[in-house]
C-alpha cells in the first residue's frame, strides 16, 4: 500500500515506507509536481480515486480518505504473475 497526498495544485507526496509497501514501490519518487511523473500503475489508481467520493474504497485500487489523501492498494500476487509471463 502507498499513501499519497495530492495538493489542490496537483503536487503529490508519496509515503513509500512501512510494512505494507511492496519492494517494487520503495524506491520511486516521493514528491512530484505532476502525477504524470509517478509510475504508471500509481497514476492509474490515483486517477480512478480522484473521481471517487471521500471515504470510498475501490477493490484492487485503493481508498480516498479525504479530498487530498489516498491509499493505493497493490496485491503481491501481481508481482508473481508478472514473473510467470
């Protein structure tokens, strides 16, 4: 899981620490001026949640905690599936 804060001007801060963060997400950018600078899978989940209501949880995507704060969910199995291909 990643925690993302997005300010009204579009600046994003990403918390990439903690036990719930998959190894593949630990070394990406922690602060960007535009979400287009984030990894594609992070952009996609954040884009979906931007249209969700506050408090909404979307399976395999994340949860919008407030206007500016988001949790993005990632399944460990996704990483294993990529290795199998």
